[in-house]
């Protein structure tokens, strides 16, 4: 007899028992069917119903849960939801069953129903003094609905009761933010004052209260709150900035200037204060003081390749009624570095006009030289340049592109050195660029290209602190290495294989084979130190006579070596300095260098130097504030090399440092899931993606990724 006919007989017998009221015997028959097919949801459901008829609700629920789990496994969530409703109706006080129902409501998008179920459970848990469990359920509600006011109030109360004031304050601030967004300002103020009663002077709450008053148009109350707090914390820079901004926006320039000057005096690199104080100086027609305030910010923006913002700051000065030469020259430097020749020409002509008005004929020479490079066919400009040189009793020479009779090797040496100088110039390192060009001029004293370039540099003035110089030299050294690599590659292409073996590289053997070192500390002993003047418009410089004399001796020695053919400008520029400072790095490195190591790691990653990047980031990770980011980047390095085991290991190290449940934590979980997927460990990847989806279904594209993986597994 077939299994099918046996099954039919069992069903017929079970139904016969049911009709005869013999429920237990019917259940026994149906349970025979589940032995051969434990996923038979129809039979399991019938068994559950029969147990309910007998009054054995717990046994009935046991079978209903099996049905719900099977429906979920098959992705039939609507059917699973229906079964869970049945379970909840049978046992409404069971928290686990209710939470299961709430989760399914949420997954199906029935937010209101989910909130109602969760709220009932959370209320019962709170009454039973199961505070931690109640908090977890209320957090489910606000994850579904950010504006769930009652849930947030309940959470704040529970956190306050257990002494977690920080968490209570966070919920109260969220309530205030939501009310303010809806225009309910008085209600927002009431909540914030209640929060401040819990913890007076708490930063976020205080600032939120000020912002609400500002949005209400009650700036007087906002100022009152700030001044009261500053009375007990006079050096709170954040509050000082907000107070200064209020006065600035209200047109009270004098009060704003006093506040921002106070900030900049104590915190010279505070961005907001510098910009606002600079704008006030522009309004007062004090452009030199404004430029002095903006210059460190402009240097930093250029370093980060945010040239548009740097140009924007310069634009604030240049939009005033009169031209400002330092701002124009800085703008020209940006355009020159980016090789935006059309814009550079416009700015250079503006500089030339202003120099004409001021009668600074000696400075005009450098500008006209550059303009002639840009516009060699401009006859009027050529005549003006010739006239200026005659008037200043300078030799008048025919403008030539290069020294006559140069060999191809000489032309190539000049071209390489000029390109290298441009790399430094792009980072604002004018002094180093000039040194390279001076070295080049020792060998080619009559070359007009070199002379014109030096004349242009004579007009450039930059001021930056020691750390800024370190960072820029480090970045330039990477660019220089790329440049040399490309140049060497091009040269090698034009030679035969046997000739390449005989060709020496641009660096000496001991430099290439020595221990690896970054150039971050090359200029650690520089005498260039930033000075913040107490009087607007003045600058103070340190006495550099001794340094200048030493540099002249260095240049003289370099000239002798170069004339004897021992080294080319390209070979002796940065590589020689690196060799001199190689051993100093180990003695200088310490905790204070963590940010430097981190930035170097990023730079190496950008150049594909993953080994060096890992070394630097491992050092950076010793600083706890950089540890998580550093571990994550190290993981990315190994991932680029397709070493997924190491990549996962470093991510787990980062996860151990991250706070569970935070955005940062789940971002790391997402990265780990991607690595596991890439390494074909899809089962674990699915588990992690599900964890993320349960936390936030809208996070990145986790739902789509999970669906794709599940389909692939099913197929």
C-alpha cells in the first residue's frame, strides 16, 4: 500500500474521531502524520485547534508556534501574522508572544498596530519593575516611529529612575526637537527646562533652548540664557561662538567683535570666530586684518583640496570697495597651482593694475614676466616689461624660452626640476620650491624659464605653522615619488633591456635599501613659528640670520657638488633631506603623532601602498580616539589585497571597541558582512545582514542585499 493511501486512511480515521467527539484519539492520528512530515502546517494547525477544544491552551500554542515559524521560514509573513494573532488572543499576557506579534506587525508595515502591542507589553513590564526589559520594548517603538512622544516620555522616566541621567536627557532633547520641528515652541521650552532641572548647564540641552528661543524670535531670552551660563563658565568656546553669532546676525558688530576677538585670542584656529571676525574687519574696511585672520583657514582648505571654499574666503575680501594685493596674490597662487591659466591671467592683470596705481614698479616685473609666459604674443605687455626694465636699470633681454644650445639631457633635467618645484608650489611650500630653482640656476644661470619662475616666486608670500609645513612636505613627498616613478618608467621604455640594467635610479643605494621612513618630521626643527598678533595688521618674525647663513653655506656646497657633476637637482632635493632625518623619526614619534600616523595611513591607502598604510594606521590605533577608524581602514587594506581573513579579524577588533547598538557599530557590522559575502561565507553574511535589518531596515541597501542573498541560497 502506498504512503499516499496510508495518509488518506489516517486522515479519514482522525476526522471520524473528531465527529464522534473523541478529540484525544483524533490528535493521536494527526500526530502520526507529523512524524513523516514535520513541516505540514495544515496538520500542525489542526492539532493546535484540537488541543484548544480540550482546553489545553499551552499545548495548542506550542503547535501554533511551529506553524508560525514554518510560515516565516517560507517568507509567508501574512500567514505567520495571522497565527501570531491567534496565539496572542489565547494568551494576551505573555510578553514573548506579544513581542513576536509586534515584530511581525512592524515587518509588514503595520506601525500603529505594532506600537499598540509594544506599548501594552512595555507598560506591564514597567509595572512589574522589569525596567531593562521595558526600556528595550520602548526603544522598539521609537525605532518604528521617531515621533512617538509617549514612548520617549516613558523612556526618559525609566532612565531617570535607574539613575541614567544622560540617557534621560537624550530622550527629553529628542522630544523638544520634535516639538520645535512642529512649531510647538512653548512645549519644547517646557521640556528643555525640565531637562535642565535634572542636569543644570548640560551642553546640548542649553544650546537647544537657545535655538528654540531664536526660532521664536526671542533673542533677548537666548542671550540671557547664554550670559547666565557664561557667568559660571566664561571660557566655554561653543557658547561664546553662539552668543557672538547672535550679536553678529543682529547687526551688533561691536559686541560681536569683542566676543570673537576673545575667542581667537585663546583659540587661534577656531574657524567660526576667525571667519566672523574677518567679516567684521571687512565691514570696517580693515582688509589687512581680515586677510591675516583668513590666511590660516585658506592654507588649510587648499591643503585639503577644497579650493572653492578657499576662493570663497578670499572673495569676501575682494568684494570690498578697494582691491587687496595679498588676497589677489593668494588667489593667483591657487589658480597657478591648479593650472587655471585663464583665471590666472585675469587675476595677474588685476594685480598689475593695482601695482601700477601704487607705483611699485620693482614688483611689477615678476607679474609681467608671468603674463608674458601666458600671453607671449602680447606686444603691449612686452613693451611695458622692456620699459620697466630700462627704468629700473635692469638688463633688457630678448625673451627666450630656453638657453640656446642645450642638449636633450639638459632640457630634460630642467623640465624635471621645474615640475618638481611645481609639486611643492601646489602645497604652498614656496621656500622649498625656490631652493630647488636656485639649485637649478647654479647649473643653468642664464636660462630664462628658471629666472621667470623665480621672479614669480619672489611675489608670493605664505605664512604657515610648523605642523602645516610637516603635513605639506609629507604629502608632496608622496606626489614626488609618483612623479619620479612615472618619469623613470618613461625613460625605461626608450631603452633596451641590457641598457636598463646598467641605469642607476635617482636615489643612492643606501636611501633605497635603508629603513622605511615618512618625511613627516623632516622640518621638525624649522624656525617658522606662527605668531598671533595682539594688534591688528602687525606680524612678528623670528630672527633667522643664523639660519640664513647656514642655508647659504649649504647652497654653496650644493653648487660645488652639482658643478662637479656629483648630483642633479632632482636627485639631491628631497631624497638628501630624507636621509639626514631618517634616524630622527624614531626618537620623535609618540602619542602626539597619532593624528599624523592616521593621515599618513590615509595618504598611503590613496596611493595603493597598503603595507605602509597598515604600518601607519597600526601606530595611529594606539590613540583610543582613532582606534576604531584605524582598525576599519586596516581592514580595508587587507580587503583590497583580498586577504579576507585578516580583513575580518581587524573589523572584529574595531567592533570590540565600538558601542553596541550605535550607527557606528552597525556600519562596522555591515562591512564585516560584505567581507564574509566576498569570502563566500554567505550564511554568516546573511546572519549579520539580518541583524542590521532588524535594527534599521532602511540602513544603506541592507534589505536588497539580504533579499539577493536569500534568493541565491534558495536557488
